[in-house]
C-alpha cells in the first residue's frame, strides 16, 4: 500500500529496471533480481532498497515465502507506458502528439510505410 502523503512519480531508471524484470519474469526474490543484472551487478542491499521504495509507492507487493519475500508488480506495464508517454509528450512536445510523431519522422525513427500503417490504423478505428 502507498503511504499517505507519498506522491507517486515517474519511475527512476533503477526502479524502471526492476519493474521491467518483474513484468517480464513474474514474481521474484531480491536475489533473483540481482542475478538478472549484467556485471557489474548492483549490491543486494541496493536492489532491496529500490524494491521497498516501489512497494511504498504501491507499485509492488510481496508475499512471505520461507522466511524471505517474493515481490510482484501490482501495476500493469501498460499503465506505466500510457502515463510515461503522456508525460513525455507533455514535457518535451508541448502536449502535442503530432509534435512527437514529427520528431520521430525528422530523426528517421519512423518510416513512410510505418506512417501509412499508422494512418490505416487510425482510419480503421474511426469506422
């Protein structure tokens, strides 16, 4: 449960790494999370602190298993994706999704064929 007065925020890079591991691999013990990192791995206590912070924010919950805690994601990846995208568009593109797509086109991150596919998807959703 999130503590009263604690504001939910954008995930820090370390929090995002842990959440990705939980979303991709399901419930994990801290030692399993540490093992998933490439070398040099963070210290057990570092990952434990991150996971407890995520639990305080209400993003993660735990269950006791054999004297240890197994953590699982409470919030779905899609919920974070949607919120993160909204914050990105608001903060960097003056709340303009067109501006975001235009930047992707200018930086050649989106092809003409992908844009045509996007237009087709939009047109099909209107029908």
